[in-house]
């Protein structure tokens, strides 16, 4: 598989990672109420996300409410809001730059600049993956520490958004790494040499002798 094929795979991984980041950001399933201890039998499941909290009844009815203020959120969720949104924006930017400077497109004609630009795209995509990896890991650590804290009455478990965020971060980091490793190297060997044969007869001088 040439550079163009690897770059297609990298862009595809970036697109899937971007979709996962958007789903992770939108779903209100960062934390879910636990059914351990005295909460084995419950008629409600509480879910917390970045933008709203929801309550799911045992009948399947779901009621959601947006947060009245960002300041009522926990510190990890406040940071996650900004970092996940920035991650999605950087993913889009890196994907567009990679698509424009890749070998399977003709958007850029300057071959010598393709390698540097696609390297920058790979770095941007890796940074976007790290920006979503940090908040989901931070939120997971906070939920796990609170779960094993005996002073916390309401136990919360990891929601589906945490695992989706981990998967999206992995895809973005792998996609950006592939772009950095398999970038085009145009302009490195584009110098053409002219060779002259030693046996070529010398041209006679164009002079008229009297």
C-alpha cells in the first residue's frame, strides 16, 4: 500500500473519530446511577452529560433538563465541555487540511509543500485526540474515586460516552500518527541529471576557411 492508500485510511479513521467525538459530546451518558448496595431495586436511572441531565423511568420514559448554569457542573465536566468542543473543531480542521494536501487529491500542486502541510494536519489531529482523551479519562477517574468513597451516598458509574470518547481518541491519535509517518515526500528526488556520452563526436566548427 502506497502513501496515498495509507493517507486514505488515516482520513477515514479521522472521520470516524470525529463522529465518535460528536456523539460523546452530545449524549448525556457520561455518568449513570449505580445499582449497587441499597440501590439494587430502583425505578429511576439518573444520567449526567455535558449539556443536560436525564432521568429514565422503569417504563422507558426519559426526561431531560438542561443545566441552569455551567457553574453547577463538576470541575471535570466544565473542563470537558471546552476540551471536547475544541477537539471536534480541530478534528474538522485537520481532516480538511489532510484531505487537501494528501496524495490522492489534486487540490495542491506544489509537491514540495505537501509533506510539510500533511505533517501539520497529522499533528493537529493528534492534538484533537489528546483533547478528548484527557477529559474522558479525568471524568472516569472522578467517577471511580467517588464510587469507592464511603462518604458519597449517590454512587455513579461510567456511562457510554466515556467509552465512546476513549475509542474516538484512539482513532484520532492513530489517524494523525499515520499521516505524520506516511506523509508525501515530494521534491526530495525531483532533480533530473543530464548525461553526455563520451563517444559522441564533437560537432564541427561552423567556420568557412578560405
